[in-house]
């Protein structure tokens, strides 16, 4: 065995012994990081290892030390419960107008995006021989009227039977029907707006040869405008027609409206219910299909406004808060989340007044006795600075 190989073996054995000695000594400082020791109010020494407080017994304490938490008294207040849900704008009426005769497009009366009044010309089709057919039908009607009148006169003098009169009457009615059909077909060569609105689409162009039922234009009625949302089944019972609603459009504009329709049947795929809110759009400035947020006040509730950081989980995975009850013991209360914003959240399902643990709630368990430090005014921890009572209308579900 050469010298270099022997040296390598010795170094390897030494390294193993050195590592083993560290493990056997039970020194965990390399893994757990630096530990600092502080003394609490009872004289117990509390070692802080990383972020989790570790309580150690003090030789002079004479009893098991208690964990320390910080508590803030919270009182429930009455606030407006608001259903907040996303939706989109939708025109009250949207109609695709179609050709009712076979003809060529001869004239365009309105372009895409143009506002029109009821009766305004949208598209004019070639008349061709339709006008002549109307005149022919009108002349035939005049002839049948004379024949019927003559038959009646002869029948009064017993020169014509009543059967003959009936035949002339039938021919007259047939001629009148033919005239009416010819007139309708002629009128269909001028396609006019059925209501006040905006031309959203117009696929027909001059020279196009249209067949019956081919699309000519899409006309929408955008005043008033609807904001449509689909409300979950657990909230639909709180929405009724006539309720006021506040709308925030995607571009930041806001409007107030009224709930005009609440569906009585859910969508089979989503189990949600269609709700329509009507808003004013006199200037037609609100477009169809814009994303919007609806806020519908649905009553008042008692709730606590807290920072999101105070929420925690119990062993069963329930979301709630930990509070202090009699004899400085910890209790866990499940909560009902009622909404909120970046400044705080609203929670219900709690007593009207609670001593809420705001610092240390993740390191104590239900039933434990703890040392309590109350937060006074001006001594609010980070994350709770904005917890002053908020305006009632900011609440959402």
C-alpha cells in the first residue's frame, strides 16, 4: 500500500469519527439555528428558536410555565351584508334582422355602429317586377268588385241566382288576398328598423344576392342596459326584484340600478340563477358585454372586523379564531366568513364580545392556560393598524 493511499484512508476515517461525535453529542444547534433565552413574567425562561417560541422551566418558578399571547378585545357591530358577484352588461334587446324575399341589395341605409330610430331604412332590395305585380293585383280586385256588384243587382231582379253572386264574391276575396300578398312582398324590399337602437352588425353589402332568411343586420337596444349575473343557490334567496344594486364597470365607471328579474330555475350545469339589474344608458356609452361587478345589499348582520392574520385552523381543519375565556384558557371558535377587503375581513358566528388572540394563536391549543398581554390603544401590532370600524357599505359576501 503506497503512502498516498494510506493518507486518504486515514483522512476518511477521521472525517467519519468527527461527524459521528457531533451526532452522538446531541448538539442540534447546527440544524435549528441560534437560540436566545428570555425570561417571562413568571420567571420562566423562554427560548426562542427560529420563529416558534419554546418555553423552558425556570429553577425558581416552582410550576410549569405558560405560553404568552397577546389579546385584543373585539366587539361585533351591525353592518350591511352585501352580495358581491361578477357579471357583464347585456343589451335589453338584440335582434338579427333577416331578408324575407329573394332579391339583390340595392341600397344601404345605415352603417355599422349607427344609431337609428324606429322605421329608419337599413337596407333596400331590388324591387324588380314586384311593383308591377301589385298594380296587376289591384286592377284584378277592381274588376272583381264590378262583377260582384253586377251579380248582386241582377239577383235582386231575379236575373241571377244567389249561387252566381256567391261565386263572384269568392273571386273578389281571392283577388284581394293576392293584392295583399303582392303588397307585402313589395314592402319587404325595404328593410327598416323595428325599434330605436344601434346597428351592431351589417353583413349585407350592395350587390349581394340575398335569399329568404339571410342575415341583413343586427340591431341592439342598449337603453336601458342590463347587467346580468349568475347567483349561487346559497345566496339566491336573498335577492328579490326591486332591490337596489350598485354596479362597477370594468373601466371604473359606476352606476346604480334596480333588480328587474330573478330566475326561478337554475342553470343545470352551474346550479346558479340568472339575475338582471337594469341601469340607465341614455347616452349609449355603456357597451354590450362589458365585465362588471354587482353589489346588492341583502340585509344587516352582526359581525367582527379583524385582520386576516388572526385566522387559524383547529385539528379538524376548521377555519376559526382562538380566544381567551375564563381563567386565561384558550378556546377555538369556528367562524362564518362574511367578506371583506384589503383592510380587514368580517367574520360572524361568534359571541358579541370576545378576547381575540392576535399574537401567538398558532402556538397554543384549546384548553391551555396562557399568560395574557392585552393590546392597548396605540400598541397595535403590524397587520392590525387599519382595523378601525369600517363604513357599513364595504361589506361583501
